[in-house]
C-alpha cells in the first residue's frame, strides 16, 4: 500500500474516489460542504431522502456526482457532530477502508483528516489514518490453497492543507509507514504455526534483518554457550524439547554518539504445552502466539532501522519451546539462574518468567539505560484488563509515565499495576531463593515481582501483552495484532526528541 499527502482541493481531485465525512442531522464536514456546493445541493437532497443517516461508521458509495471530476464519492458516517475521541476517529477511518476494499478502486483520497479529534493534531490524524489503513487491509493467507482476491486498492492520499503543520505531517506519515512495516513483520512471524516458527526459525529471521540493515548486528547463543554462562532457568524450560533453545541478541546503532542502549527483551516461547504441568487441549489452542514478545522485538527493531531512528537499541530474545518429555523439568525442581538466584519450579507452565529472568540478567553486559521486556506472560492480565490494555509494571516511575504517554499517543495503551513489596511474600519458597509462582491471587503482579528480582541494576518495565498481542482463543478469530510495536515505536520516537 502506498501513502502520500495531498493538499489538492476537492473540486480538483482526479482520484478514483474521494472519502468525506457526514454527521448525523445532515451536518456536513468542510469537504462535504464543498461537494454539496459543486454538485448544486446533491448531498443535501440525498440526506433529505433519508438514504444516509450519518451514523458512526455507516458508509455509502455515490457514483457520478454532478459536476464533480471524481467518479465516486464514499460517504462515511461520523455520528453526532462533536469533537471526536481517538477511538471514534479510528473507527471512522477503519469503516472507510473496509468499504473501499470491497470495490475496484485503486486510488482514493481521504478527507477524514479534517475531522476534529480531542487532544490530537493533524499529524496525529495522518499517522493514525495510515496505520489503521494497513490494519484494515492486512491478510495472512500463506497456507491457503484458495486465496481470497487481493483488494484493488493500491494507494491512499491523505488530505493535509499546505500550512505550518505540513512538514510535521510528512514526518508523521513516514513514521506510520515504517511502523506498518514493523507491525506486518510481527504479525506474519506470530501467525506462523509452531512447526515452522521454531527457535531456530526466529534466529534465522533475526539474521536476515541483520543482513538487511547495515547498522544492525546479530549474534546467536546456542545451548552449550548458555550452559557455560549458567543460564539454568532458561535451559530448564528447553530440556523437554527436541528444538534447541536460542538466545538471540540484536544491536542497532542509529547514530555515532556513545550512549547507553535501550534494551528490549522478548519472550519467545514458540509453543507452550505447559510442560509437565500440561495444559488442557482447549488451553493449548493459540499457544503458538506465546512468542509474540519475540516477534515484537524484531518488528520494533525493523521499524526503527527502517525509519533510521538515531537511537542505540539492544534486542534480546529468549527463544524456547516448552514441551513435556522424559528430560523435561518437573514441579519442585530447583535451578540456578544466571544471576545466581535459585528458583523452585512449582509450575512448569510458568515458564516465561524463567526464560526472561536469564535474559534480563544477560542484558546487564550492555549497560542499558532502560530495559523493557515484552511477554505474553499471564492469563491473569486478560482477566484483569481484557484485550484493550497491556499490563505495565515498572521499578522506575518516569519510565512507566513515558510508556503510558506513548500508549495514549499511539492508541496502543497500557495500564500500570502496583509492584509493592507485599506481593513478594507470595513468591517465598522453603527450599530456594524464590518460587516461580505466587498462587492464584494477583497473578500478573506476582509474575512482575518475580522478574523485578532480576532487574535491580537498571530502570526496568514489564509489558504483559497476553491480552493484546494476539487474539488467542476461539476458531477463525485467532490472529496476531502486532501490538505493542506502535507503543514501543512511539516511546522510541519520543526519546529521540529529548
């Protein structure tokens, strides 16, 4: 999909279709008023007949509007006339693209950017419109014999008048294009079945990124190297699988300045059976998505490299398959982590924190300024927050606020949970330094508390994306969302502005 900005007036548009918004009660947006004037009240007559009510997300194609050069006009309902919320604006844009994808239109110009959105400016509207367009048109049909026809739509022009914000709009659009690349990469990797997307496959994809971008280097640690280092927690998860674990390390240097890196750490469980603490058959559906944290790290680094962000980034991915077997770890096994802390494994299905804790300790050698881990870590976060917000825990309040603000700006939102010492009590073990589970209560928080034991040497945040990175349950509804790539990219962009 190609995007560009267009400041051409409605009357001079030569595209296949223009997209304009209408409110309820026959209230017209500025572009709609122009169309109505050019067409000698064609829209006003149409609305009076009641064929279009302007309900939020309602769409209607008009053909050969009188005196208009554009052959088609797409009307999009914007609801009651008011300043829109971000969610409403996104819904309106999504409705327009879904409608366009059903007809043979190759190039459309959208005037929906002229809608007023609460606390957001024109560059934000341009950026969100491009991101929503890519989301609406995404399709993963790699393994289908009979593929659905691709939409005819190839180009979207976004209206932006030539004013003082035009350059900011150009920058915002370029950011959106690169974010779309990262999100698509993340979705495509996450949607692969686990018989293809193994730890070795993820390592191969990381190497390909390293070859694609000259400022990106990649190294892979094999199991023997991890054993020599003392990564007993990570390797405890890998023991039951025929697939060898990989610790994938990427480093992107977007400028020549000497600066401490921002480290992104991804949970890469390519399939999670639960191990000896075996999941039920129904609960295993969707567990190919337990590597969404890893896919997010790769997608974010790809987007940052594509945008040429002037930032120093480190990505660490703990890629492992969690399987039952004669050599698998068992409940009440005790292992020693890379940090030297001993862990009693009370539940082998709480494996994500075991691979992440060694990855967190390993990140110390890069002397990072900030460490953010991304993991589909707990079912508890889905119960707490549903599929709308990512769970956030952090040992550094300024970092947490930066992520919260980036979430609001990108509409890829997070919700902060407490990381109080009282919760640490639930992780006590009579035989080791710590247990890997803390009981049913506050499961997301105690998982974060576990990880915090390995993050004391740096500013750290944990993103539990079990509810947001993929829709894991059900039949045809299963799909990866690409979150939280937009959140992390907005965070990185904001850091570059400081």
